[in-house]
């Protein structure tokens, strides 16, 4: 199976050097091994995984900075010829094993140690006798060893996709590089005792994570060996070929596909909403798992060379990263031109998702070669900011321009009130996003009016700065309340206009109190507007019931004559009947406010009428039309008042005179309002 996989990767350039090289060419090649070793060491000295490589270099062989004698060189060559040739396909001793590392980790350790000793032997030969035949033998053995390691590297990558998935790679970030090398290096003599090897990876990780740690360690040790021997280019070609396909496949499984501009601009917003919702979920997995795991794996495997690791990850992730962030960029660009304020919430979802991912994006795509990905993301965030701010301006303009003449005949909550407060309440759920955006776009109009109207609350959490959002939200509500005042003027009846203001302001106050808006605009705002609500209710009472209150004689007036008392009863009857019939068609939506207003009217009216009734009714007992004159008893009056503000009176009649005539009959006591 491996042979088939390997044939499929023939784009990987062969690095095997012809055996008939000249002596000078051989020396030059051997020197390249020495130089690459020095370079690798230099890179590692500043790399986080330097300790790990140091552990690996503790193999039973003399390091470069230690004296390497003639006998040690010959011993290294003899050992290399014996061990490496076992894996040469052209050798009689070739062992037909698919995977060296899977077959015997002890022999894999031996093979790696042998290659590293061979590298040191070549270094010694170049320094002692650059024309030695042994240098030719050493180079030939090195080619065989590198060929074997390249195939092994490819095989491990191909056959361990599950152990090298992004989740597994991310999980290994908690395991120290040093412990991973210990897993590889400290093999037991018994090759079958894999459990002891796995224990070296740490008791705190699962079996799957342990297996992943072993695979990652194998890849790392092969990569470091090949890089130190000057074969890094060949190594990373295999890596990029396989890992890029895994990243691309991962994005495909997440539903991330390339979208053409022409196709995108024809899409319905309903389709785009679903795409945005799915993209947010996919992007979170893509960044925090797929790309992050891939970078951790790449950094781990190529810790011997930061430059190689950067180059490798760049070629694996750059195209995929740009592909991932294409959709939000297209959405931001489209909405910047179209300006539909109701779409602001999906734009803010998109902005919040990308902002939350930005620290990971910045870390993952930190190399200069990947700057285009970060540039695209930052550009997208800027366009989204502009689009969101434009949506806010469009919303404010929509309130200003609303010219709908349709009003509720009973003074109920206007449709604009419901839609506006629903929108503003939803905005409050995005206070963090809005604060970031509005901090760059402070209000510039009517600031004095706003300052006199609103003081932003002081938040307990000093780390949260929602001031810009609080001010803007308060401004939008103020703009809307001004629009409500204008609409109230459309009513012909003053009392009904105040009922309208009471209902709609109550709805606004209730929305603020029961939502995140309360935290943004504060208790002071609520207190002021509750006082304003009370003021509207008092003005309604004055406009609707003053004539009824004034129809009764003042307490300080002289005692009335029977004729005067009769006139007062008639005047009160007419005033109350007219007010009742007009006000019984009104509605007050809030039950608490409705009851409070009825109680307030009753307290002002019923005691006064009861006193008048009890004082003057006895002197009219002899009047044969007493029932017609005194239509209302005090208790009945309370019943009538208790049924106000439900908006559905049972009594018909289109004119005030008809209503008055109906209430003039003895049957008037049966006239009741149907409660909602």
C-alpha cells in the first residue's frame, strides 16, 4: 500500500546523488552536511523546543563539539554500513518491512543514531582527508539512509491521519517537548512492551493522545535528522503534500467553499443569513482547532528550523486561510453599499465572531509570509464596522422619516413603538461590539440636548467601557420619543393624545427595565421617565375629567336651593355620561397603570359626589322625576369607573347625544364595559 502512496507523490523530487560524483563534488556535499548541522543548531538555540533536540542528541554517539577519533569514525562507518544497508532495496540483506518505526522502535532508534553518527563521521573525514574513499562510502550510505527516512516520514504521515488530526495536535500543546523525546528515546529492550513507552508521555493524557504523541515524536525526530543532514527540502515536500490536503479537506467538511463574486451578489439575504450562521460555527472550529492544531503540529515537527517550519505552514495554510475569510469579506463589502438597518444583527454576529477569534488568528498567522490573511481579516473587520455604523444611521433616519398616519383609535401602543423598541433592545445585547464601533464614531449632533436629557451610568465593572454605546442608545430612544410626541398631536382629542403617550411611554419604560437596556442607560433614566409617565397620566386626568370634577359645587359654596341642586345633578349626569362614554373606548395596556389611573380618578370624584348625593338627595324626594334626575348612585359610580380603559364598551351610539340619552334612562345602571 505504501508503494502506491509513494508513486502518487512523484512530484516529490528525488534527492539521491549519483555514485560517480567527483571527489571535489563529494567534499562539497559533505561540507553541506556540516554547514546544515551548524545552521540547525543556531536556529534551535533560540527555539522553544531546543531542550527537546538536546535530549535527542544524547544518543550514544559523540557530539560534534567532542573529539572524534579515527577509530570512532571507522566504527561509525562499519556500524552504518551494517545497519543502513539492511534497508537498501538493492541490498541482499534488505528487509521487506513496510514501516521501520511500526515494526521495531528499538531498531528505529538504532537507525536514527546510526545516521547521526554517520553525519559526524563525514564531518571528521572532510576535516582529515577530503579525498578518502571512505567519504564516498559514507555519502552513499547517507543517501540510502535519507531515502529510507523520507519514505518513512511519508508513510507515518499517510497512515496516521487520525492521530494527527487537528484535535490531537492541539491536545499535544500541553505536553512538553522534552517528555515527547523521552517517549521516543527511552525504549525498553522488549520491543513489544508498548505500554511502558506510552506511560512516558504522561499519565494525565488519554490513550489516543499518547498514540498521537508517539506519532508526532517520530515525525519530529525524522525531520530533525533529515534537516541536520542537509535534506530538509525533501522532508518538507512530503509533509506539505499530505498536510495541505488535510487542511483543505477539513475546510470542505466544515462547509467552507469558494464563492465567486458573481454568484454571491445574486444571493438572497435569507440565504446569506443561513450562510453567516453556519460560517460562524465553522470558523470557530476552523481557527481554534484546524489551523491552530496544524500550526502546533508544524511547529513541533520542524522545531529544528524555524525558517523551514514557517515556510511549510505558509504553503499549507495560506490559501486555506484566505478561503476561510472570503465570505465575511464579501458580506461586509456588500452591506457597506446596500444599508439595510435590520441586517445589523447578523453583521454584528459576524464582527463579534471574528473579533473573538482575532488573538488566535494573530498567533496562528504570525509569520510575514502569512500577512495577507491577517490583512484580509482586519480589512473585513473595518468594513463590518463601517457597515454596522451605517445601519445605525439608517435606523435613526428611518425614525425621523416615518410618516405613517395610522393611529390606534383607542390610543394603544403604536406599531412603530413595538418595532423600534424591539430593535433597540436587541442592540443592547451587542453592547461590547457597539462600544468598539461607536467609540470611533461619537455623536456629533444635538449633544447639548442629549447631555441635558441623559447621564451615562457608572458601571461597577471598570473593565467594561460601554459609555459610547450607552450614549448612542439613549440618543436613539430620545429621537423616537420625539417622534411619539409628533404622532400624539395627530389625535383630535387632547385626552386621547395623552392616553397614547401614556401607553407608548409605558411600553418604552417596560422594555428598558426588562432588558439589557437598563444596565446601559441606568436607573436615573428610568426614574426620569417614570416621572414623565406620571405627568402624562395627570395631564390625561385633567383633560378628560375636569368638566366632571367642576360639575359638582364647591364645598365652600352656600347651601343650594332644591332647584339649584336639581341643576347640579343634571349637570353632573351630563358631564359624567359624556366623559364615561368617551373614555370607555380608550385602552390602557398596562394593568398596573390602568388600575392606578382608575383609583386616582375615583379618589378625586367619588367622595365629592357621595357627599353631594347624601346632602341634597333628601330634599328632592318629593320630585316625581327623581329617578331621571339622579341617575348615578355613589356605588354605581365606582362600578362605572372600574370598567374604564379596556377599550370595548357594550353601549353603542355614534353621537354624544345618543350616549347621553341612553344613560338618561333607568336602565343605565346595566351599562357595563366588557373587561379584556
